[in-house]
C-alpha cells in the first residue's frame, strides 16, 4: 500500500510546498520516499527538512529501519496520542462491524490535527488540497479544564463514551509522552498544553513537582516555557505554553535532539553529541553550549533523570540554523540511591556526577572559573526547593518524600565546591 502526501513548511509566515512524500507499507515493514519540489529547491528560504534529506533533486529514501523521516515523526503522537488514535479506531470498527485497521506510522502522523501539529511542517492531501487532519472544532478553553480532566480519567479507566474520546482526540492526539494531556486556548488566544495527573500510575504529585522544577530552573538561569499550575477539584494540572508558536501564531520549526543526531528511539546519546550539533547549527553557539551545560548541572541537582533525546529540542532560526529550545519536561526523581541520567554527560557516563560535569566543561566553552560561577548560580537556585514547593501548596509530607531528589551525594559535592 502506498500513500502520497504533499509536504509544506512554514517559512516567514507563509506555507511553502516543499515536496511530496510517498509512504510504502508491506506487511510489517514501512518506509517512505521524499522528492523535493523544484520550486522549493529554488526558494531563498529553503532548508533541509531532515538531516537525511539534503537539498537535492531526486528521490530520498528513509534510512534503513525508519518508517518515516525523523523530522516528520517529531510532529507525530507518542504514547498518549497514539493510545487515543488506536482506541478511536477500535471504536470505529465496532460501530461499523468490521475488523480494526492495523495502523502504521503514517496513520499516526496524518491523524494529528493540523492546526495543533508540532513545528512548522504540514501535510496536505493532494487529492483534496486540504491539510490533514483539518478540524474546524475550536480548541478547548481553560474554563473547560475540569470537564477535560474528568473525561481523561474516564478514558484512562476505559469508561468513556464515543463523544468524549473524540473530544480528546481532537485536542490531544498530537501530543507526545505517556501522560494524559490536551491542548487548551488561553485567554489571550495562545495555545498551551494542559498536563493532567495519571491516576493509574502516579505515586506523587507529578504536575506540581514539575512546576517546582520549572520555577527553580528559571531562577537558575535556564530558559523555560511559561507555565502555570492550577487546581482542579483537588488535582494539580500544569499549563505549559507552546514555544513552537510565535505570539502571532506563526509556526516555528521544531526538531528533537533525536532527529538532529540522526539517532533512534531508546538510543542513549550524549550531551557532547548535542553540543556538536550546537557547534554546527547554532548562530549563537557559545550561548547555547553554556546553556546546555547549565542544564546538565541542574538535572544532576534535581535528579531529572528523564532527559532522553526526545526531551531536548531545537527551534528553527533561518536557513539551516537552529537554536536550543527552552527546557521542558523537568521532573525530579525521588528514588533513593545513585541517579543515572538518560543522556550521557560525556561519551559514556550517565551517573549524575559533578566531577564528570566539570571534566566536560571545556567542550561547552567554559573554563573552570566560569563553570564554577554557573554551578554556584544553579546550586543557589535549587537550594530554595523547599520554599518553592511550599509556595505551590505542597504539604510537609510531600516535601519530605521528595527530599531524595534534592538532597543527595552529588548535591553535597556541588555545595562543597561553591
């Protein structure tokens, strides 16, 4: 089976036809071919849509083992969104008396609502000239959060009805990660993500602690998106403003570090690898490199161990220039014992160690004195974690239970240095 899709990219606020993608599916294997439009190759703002798609005529094939190009997959749903799309397909099959379709990667990619799709790449059906998946139903407002939270909990438990599932698919199927979430429109008309508690798996107030970490990161000099924590019937919901949209709604190109490194899911990667991308692509390489080192220090101190390559990203600047995106998905891990990051600090070491952090500092354009200054700022910010948690209403017991995330050997070593 083959599907043809026209691929557009937003450049300077306008949608430009970049080329056509042909996806191929045979039994359990999938792949794709992409051909740039000649008009795009001659466009003054053209840039490669993916590291494996150089600006050249002719057919480009997905790398071996990939169903779709990684930069396109960055706008496809992850576990939460995929679970919604799969459930919708099962519901459709039951209602029509047919067997559910086996969904391929292209089905998930094209099942995402177009106006909420991540980044600047869009997909159009050449037969209808309509962007997929178009949807004229408005994005939920913040006033609907209570209702959306209740629907999410019913979806998690399997007790939802068709209309509720369809509502979540419209508002949340484009979103990655395993946690339930949905898009919402803020009072000023901007698009944000509402992240809900996962009642079936959460053993602590994950959303409130993510807000604590985000606030501490901002105080530590780390660029983060604007966030807000709201209480809905005693449950914490985190509102995160999207940073791949300008204030006027213009789409901003987005690539995960996974895509930039041409890595595969579950590949470890290293911060040195990400640093090399910054050296090659960022027009402000020194600033981005030093910002990345600051983030590693912060991740060590707050035990943010979910720092895999999809949780680092780049935003498009111009041509093939990319800047480090704001830091996101910052979650303290309160498990006791040594902490291991998901991305290696050097070529191989994942243990959250301050000595290794300083060993790699020169790769991030920091001498020992500058690195010590940055670490001092991070340590000073993180030291206020208890008061930050209290301001958000977390209880004494919750703070005590989270203590291992902030009070550990590496934190002690950092404090002794500064």
